[in-house]
């Protein structure tokens, strides 16, 4: 068997394989003998069926399988031996008919290959903004407010205010009407101001007559409140009574050492000033990821003309994507094609830059990123300063999931690419407020 290569252009070529029976016959015979040893054919003990019968039953499929394996191995070996870097798996060239494995012994097959283009760009030629998002007092105060709200307490109250949770027994004002015990609502979430006023100032035992249709936002909310189906809401009466059985008032936590310890870990800060400084530091660190995200957008825009000029096997790539999708909306595909192609080129550029800088992703990188994700997830529920054992256990479990590992690898690659790019491009440092930073995404 020999392989002939014909270059179409700088980024595409055709490989022609001339396959003779001698290339695969030994493989076929070996596979058929193996099948005979394992086959359970009626009328014969295992492994004792005549080889001729096994040949008649299996030779066609086995021949096709072995030839396909031989083709794949030959292509792989050719790529390795000739150090060919491709962006997609080879595809059978268009216009070739179905192969008749049963009646032909020799085959000539052509495969299109897409060569990886030269995607090196000189980052030093690019000028890109790097935004430092300033954390102002309002952002710090909002974060403090979130902590005091998160670590507050529920207490029974005598008189309801708008923010309280009111529990009671509800009855529909009609014969055999709906009756619900321990129904719950909060006056502040009622859309009707008159209905809110009915509950504000209520005490245990107070009976409020109101209309859920008027007081509440939508059918889904009413159905949940009355424990009925959404479709039944249209037929309910206009009036219900609500007998208050309890009032729960939520009191936000005080800004003291107990809150500091719960929010940030025991003894991390010892005063309100230190608490706010720590929050400011954490917010600043969090916003670095947002800044890096914007940096990538601006870097891609700055390199757009260079990336656009990269020679690319577009026809091959388009055919490969179409072939990989069972159901394809042709119009939508064509509409999104330019953006898809641009994104793939940019991915190749990033790969080339990382390879040029010999950047490697090590297991240590994956572990550290998994720990960072774990910390962030627990922090959402107010759990900070996790013991190392807990952090390690959750991180290790995350790394057992191959889907999560793939995503982590991609995230680590993005982080490393940003590090490399920041060190290479001409940075235009800019300090902006959060409002100014958000406005960048709204601008067309």
C-alpha cells in the first residue's frame, strides 16, 4: 500500500491510498479464525463450526471492518511520520461512490486533509486596554448589607410590617369554597398598595378580607398561595378571608464581631474598618476576572484584521461541521458561519501563542482551579474559611467528573493565555467605575 500526497494550497491537501488485497488479507483471516473460536453456531460445539461456514456468515463484514481499521492506522502513521498537523480528521473526498468490499480486492481512496495554518501573531504590535474596576463605598456598603441580611434572625412579632412573613388560614367566600391552613404571604410582595395596607398593622387573630386576583402578581403566584392548579385560578371568588395565626419578623444581624466571624472566618478581622477593608479587597479580586474577560474581548478585536488574513481551509471546515450534525438548519448555519469561523481561527491563534511560549497545563493547575471553584460555591451560602480536608475532598470529587475536568482545563487555558497576553501586548491601563465598566458592554 502506498500513499500519495497532492497539495491543493497552503492549508489543504489530498491523500490518495492505493490498497491491495495483500495489505489486509492476513488481518481478515486472523479475525475470522478468532470469530470461529468464539462463535456459537447451532449444530456445532463452540469453536468447531467449519471455517467455510464462518466465512460465508462473516467475511463481508469482517473485510469491511479490517479495511477501515487499516485505512485509519495508515493515515495516522502517515501523519506522524510526516509530522503533519491537522485541524480536523481526514474526510473521504467528495464524489467517491460506495465501496464494494465483497466483489473488489483492490481499492483507491482519496482523503481530504485540512492542515493547521500558521496562526502566529505578534502580540507586541497590539495595544489593548486593561481595566481596573474601582470598588467604591456603595459597593462595599451593599456587600455589608448582604452579610447583615444573610446572617440575620427570624423572631415572632406582635404587629406586622411590610417586610414580615404573615401566616394564616385562608377561606374562599362561597359555599364549599377553598380552604387553606398555614398559607403564607409577605405584604411587600403584593402588587396592590391597598392590599398591602390591609396586612400592615395586623395582629394575631386579625381577619383580613381581600382579593388574591387583585393583590397578587399573576396566576402562578395565586395558584401557589391557594395550593390549586393554575387553570383553576380563573374560577375562584373575588373575596377571601385571611385569619392571621402568626407573624415572623426578620431582623438583620448587627455589625459586630459575631457577624465578622460568621462572614469571613473566626478572627480574620476585628473591627468594622477591617471588615470593610477585607470586603473591598475581596471585591477587587473578584472583579479581576471580569476585567480579564473584557481584556480578551478587546484583544480579539485588536487582532481582528490579522486573524482575518490567516489562510484557512474554510470549505473543508464547513463540510466537516455539516457532516457532524444530524439535523442542520441550513439558513441558520449560513447566518452564523462567519462568526463560527472567526471564533475557530481565534482559538487556533491562542493555541499557537501558548505553544510558542511552551505553556503547559499541569495537574497542580487543575487542582488549584477546582479548589477556587469550590471556595466560590461554598461562599455563596456564607460558608467561608473551609477546612483543608473539606476543600480537598470536594475538589477531588470534582476532578473525577470528566466533563468538569474538560471545562476546568479550558478555564485554566484561558487564564494562562490572559497571563501571556498581558505580558506581551502594549497595555493601556484604565481605572473605571463599575458603571463605566458595564457601559462598555452596552456600547455598540
